[in-house]
């Protein structure tokens, strides 16, 4: 474990009052949720991004796309947040118990799972949408899932019908070729502008504009710390690189803070 780097991060977090926690798929890896690029069995090694994560793919075969996202939702429902998610959720209270000052921790995630929320994080911005926010592809109103747990073995499945207009319900995620939700991205940019420190956890940093956030933070002179077992495309924009896994490094960081 990269204890020296964790110590440097702890030294900085003790002084911070506004912290942004920016996460990618690696944040959920130890909960058993597949990442996209870093392993031979990552999602984009096994599935075609155009078929599964683009408007064209949806138009070509919405039954295949809906089955795939329902399978991913089923996998999230079957797992639990890990100790790293819980450490993020407890960071603000832990710091306040150490120094008595109020601390704001905002999660800005590229992930579409709900593990940060289930771990207790109250401020979570989803830049790439959520598996749990389906909407009508025609009228954009929120949609309803079919009752019961998704069947993760299906390769094709009828999307539900919109109760308002009869259109097809689509996954509430941002596909390649679609823009990120404007409001969420602006909120994230504002949080970066006003934060004292940013943790960048489990992202390869290859997808823009999300990856602009740690780069902007660094260019604004903010303290930026990466927690990732491997280097990433944003490692060069960090103050501290901590080569650790999320479920190991984050609880250890919290313990360091508690023992101040
Ligand atoms: N702890 C921390 N980091 C980890 C762990 C772990 N246990 N396991 C893997 N990682 C790191 C990898 O080293 C890699 O840098 O997580 C990162 C995963 O990278 P990607 O799979 O590219 O995921 P992400 O960066 O979130 O992808 C960004 O791409 O396809 C789009 O919309 C999708 O939001 C996603 C975006």
C-alpha cells in the first residue's frame, strides 16, 4: 500500500473544507462491477461500444441494448458498496470529528451505478447518467422498470412502454455521441472551482469532457490526488499519485484521519 502518498493526502484533507471526489469505474471494481478498459474482460473488450452505447445502436436493436443495461442493473442490485464507498460517505463526518469544522464532500461520478448513494453519500452528481433513471426515448419523461429483478442472462428484452406517450423507455445513461447533462456538468465545474482538494479515484481519464475536471482542478492550482493501482491519462495532472485500490486505500486514508 502506498502509505507515504496516503499520508500526504491525509495532511491535505485535514485542512480542506470543500472536497470533490471524482470517481470512475475502478471505484466500483471491488464490488464486482466491470470496468470499461483496463482488463481483458472489461466491458469494451467484450462488447461493441457502437452497438451498446450509441443512439445508432439503440435504433438498430433496442431489444439488445435494453437487455444489456438491465443485465448491468441486475449486477449492481446483486452487489453492495465496498469499504471504499463507505469511506467516501464518512469522510465529511470524520474530518469534522477531527477538527470540529464543517466539511462539504461532493461526489462527481462517471459511474452509472448507485453504490455511492447506497453507501450513504448524500451529494452525488452523475455526469454519465444512471442505470436507475430510465426515460422515454420519445418524450424524455422518467420511465418505469418492469417489476422484479432483471434477468442477467437475456440478450434481448422488450423495453417498457412509456405510460405517457407509448414510446420506448431507454436507459438513462449518456451514450457516445450524446452530450453530458448540462446542469450536472456545470455544477461539477463550480464544485471544482470552489474546492480545496480533489480525489480522483478509479478513472482512466480518457473520456472527455468528464476528464477535464481533474485537469482543470490541477490548472487552478488545487490539490489533486489520484487513487488508482495504475497510472492514468490524468496522472500527470495530480499533486499526489497513490498507487492503491479504492477499497483498500480509502479506508486506510480514513483511519489515518481518525488517528490525527
Ligand atoms: N481501485 C481503483 N482504481 C481501479 C481499480 C480499483 N480496485 N481497478 C481498476 N481501477 C482503475 C483502472 O486502473 C483504470 O484506470 O479504474 C480505471 C478504469 O478505467 P475505465 O474502465 O476506462 O473506466 P472510466 O475511466 O470510468 O471510463 C470513463 O468511459 O465508456 C465510458 O461512460 C463510460 O463512464 C465511463 C467512461
